[in-house]
């Protein structure tokens, strides 16, 4: 008489033992192994990347600073998150450089329009006038790169000045990472104003300059608030730290502008200035 497995119901021969239980255990072990193998893969896919976390923190700090600048900036400086500070400096430098390029681009358009008009009204010829206009055009790519380097470097120099006056002169226990965060707060304040200024520069260039100036003005107040996150709470000393740092920054900026302004000029103009200087002018 045939027997049947009490677990799966399969007919069995005389003395045969069903293997359904061992097969089920083996399948379950295989499924568990696959699940354990796939779990870290899924977790790896879901886990955000370092760049995503950086962008999220960038946006969080920026938005929270707009709502509560005093408390957020002090917390930011206290954490010494200089990498995020470099991000603020870099983004502002890029946007501000674009703003400067837009302004010089408007000037280039005006120069080309005038030279074309001059070529039509004179015997010079349109092609010659256009060639002259192109030679007088400002080098936009070069202007963008130079402005970016100067703006980014200027923020780093401001951080060094703040460190010098806080640590060397007034003996506060600070470091360059914290001062870099303090200096980056000025860039953070300027970012939205620089963005708006880029839009205004396309239609109302004069107003765009005022808008950028407002961002720079707010940046000074941001620095004054942020530096307290480094433990500098002595109001008397803080007043002179800020004054000396900004005064030194103005002097350094004037020197840099005196040296680098030729980089913004067309090659024909800069070469002409070099010739005049050679004659003692």
C-alpha cells in the first residue's frame, strides 16, 4: 500500500523518506542569503552621497542664516565647517564674476554699435570699423577668470587679516578655519544680491551696481555677528578688530586694483598704456 508524505502529500515508495523538509530549509537559507546580500546594496543605493549632503547643508545654512543670521552664523563659525565656507566663497565669486562679465559685455555691445555706425558714416569701411571694434572689445573670458581669482583670494585674505588681529594682536584663541568661516559669511550675504544684480545688469546696469553694494554692506554686518562664534565677545576689542581688518582690506584691494587693472583692458589699450609709460607718462 502506497504511503504519502504527511507534510507535502507526495506518494512514497516502501521505506522512502520524503526530502521536502530539507529542500524547504535549503531554499529558505538561499533566500535569506540573497536578502542579506541585497540589503547592503539597497542601503548603498538609498544612502545619499557626500556631494548631496554637502549641497543639502549648503542650502540649510544659507536659508537658516537668512531667517536667523545671528544665531546661525555663530553656530556655523563655532563648528569650523571651513569646507562649507569655501563653498560660499566660491559660489559668490562665480556669480560676482558673471555680473562683471555682463557689465563689460554691455560695454562691448556699445563699442561695436558705435564702430559700426562710424564705419557707415565714414570712408573707413564697415569691415575695417568692425575690426577696430573687435580690437577694442574687452576680453570677457579673461575678465571672468581674473575676477573669480581676485574675489576668492580676497575672501581668503580677509580671513588671514581677521586671524592676525584676533590671535596675534588681541591674543584670542582662534584659528584660520574659524576665520575662514567668518570671512565666508560676507560672501554668503552677497550671493542673493549678486544673483539679482546679474538680472538687473541686463536691463538696468546702473541699478545693478547699487544692488551689489547692498550685498557687500550686509556682508560687513554678517562678519560682525559671525566672529562672535569664535568666542570673541569683548565688544571693545571686537570693534577694533573689525575696523583694522576692513581698513587693511581696503588698502590691499586698492593695491591689487592698481596692479591688475590692465588685465581687464583690451590688448590694444593695455599695450598703448605700456608704450606711454615707457615714454614717462
